[in-house]
DNA sequence: TATTGTTATACTCTATAACTATA
DNA sequence: TATAGTTATAGAGTATAACAATA
C-alpha cells in the first residue's frame, strides 16, 4: 500500500509503545487498588491462579502467570510469610514444591477480586461491553510466546 | 456449564492483568530490539516525540510521553550525555529548558523506527491489519487520565 | 547429567519528597 | 508564593547466573 514511507510513524501510533504505557498504568492502578489488601499486583494474580488451578507445582505456576522462577520464589516467600499460601514437598518427587491456598488466602481473594473489578470499571469506562470483549480477544491473541515465526531473521 | 458465580473470574479474563502482562512483554521486546541502538524504550520513545513536536519544554514533553518530571530528567540526562538531544534555556523564561533533537539524535531515529516495526510485526503476527487498527483504537480509548469517575469513593 | 527450586545481583521503571533557581 | 527543573531515594518488576537438593 501507499501509506507514507514506513519511516517515522507518530509515536503513539506505535502499538508496542501503547501497550507498554497502558500496561504500566494498569499496573499502577492495580497496585493502588490492592493496597487495602496489602498485596502487590503479582501476588494478587498468583492467588487468583491458585484458586483456579488448586494445588500446583511451581513450574506450572510459573507458566500460568508468566514470571520466571526466581520472581515466583520471591512472590511465594511473601505470600507464605503472611500465611496466604503454603508450600508442601511432593512426596512422589521431593524436588517439587506443591503450592496451595490457605484458608486465609481464600478469604483475601474476595478483596482482590473487588479491587480488580473497580480498576477495570474505570479503565474501560469509555468502552461498550462489546468493545471490551473485542479488546480482550485481541489481547489474548497477541503473540506472547518466545520468538518463533516472523522476523526470525538473524 | 452454568458458569460460576460472578465472584472470581478466571485470572486471565482480567483485562487489567492482561494489559499489565502484555505491557511488560512489549517493553522487554522493545528493549531487546533497541539494544543495537544503545537506547532504552523510553529513550527511544522520547526521541520519537521530539521528532514530531520539534523543540519543546520539559513540562509539555512530560505529558506527551506520560512520565513524571524526575523520570524525564533521567532520560534527558542520558540522551544529552550521548549528544542525541540538547537542552537550552528559554530566554523568555529562564526557568524553562527547551529540549531539541541534535543531528545525531535524528540519525538514530531511523534505527529506533526499524526496531519498533520489527517488534510490532512479531507481536501482531496473528492479527489482520483491520484487527490491528481496532486494537489501536481501543487502546487509545482506555481511560488513562487520573481518576475522575467511578470508584472515586474515598 | 537434568530438573526443581533457591539465592544473589543488577538494571529498568515508577513514585515521592525535598531541593534550586527563577518568576 | 508558585513554577520548571533537579536530585535523592525507595519499591516493584524483570533478567541472569550460580547454587543446593533430588532425580
């Protein structure tokens, strides 16, 4: 297509930059909303995942929430210190730690959910429900996995 | 199935979390792609804005790229050290610094643009051009400004 | 040797408050 | 006093490599 030369599109037409910026804003809002629960965004997200999956090994949990091993350790250390999760050795493979929600962790979850709902309501205030659904669909289809196709060049 | 009660939607149905995560990924990819230019994402973004707006005060630049004053100072210090931008006192109001691209900064810009294009091509590999346009539109309409409506509570 | 989880480290981004110099 | 810019500092997120225990 004709378009202008590929060179130098306006900065905020750059979807990469838009995503980075909105991600930062979402993160900041979530953190603020979660302050009442004493959790960070990633801690809240981790609790939500545990509630969905039930007891799970750290490897699987890592993939589910998209952080690396050392980051997950830090998250779980904090959560375990506050008795929101518990790590148990897997008797079948003593290298593995099975992570599970405690009763206290389950209770905190309600507050997390409320906070996230409030943040979303605000972020998406100008969008219709149909648009929100579209946005959700498009976001999940963004290529998140490691570099595979396209631009594989060098 | 009958869905569960509204409480506790699946974590990755949370748009706030999706945005935060994809933002982080975009940022990481951009950083990696910009490594060749020796710039961080925000430095690259700053150069792009300067190219669009021309000479501009730091207050205006802050708003344009969405970082706060102290963050901008750090960005500009690095860029100025590398002679990519220049700060000049505004003779009309000696408190103000007018920021502008140097010739070297303009040259680097081409590499920044190429890197960003490559990253986007990869992130958006599974979307049609129409979907990309929709995504762009929806992202720009997310409520980025300070808390006004909804959840204003305390 | 490979895998699971841990520790240590460092860099980026973000947020806040205190400071300066001008107005 | 108010504003433009600066400095300092701290917390959160991310990335990497080295390590221990177990398989």
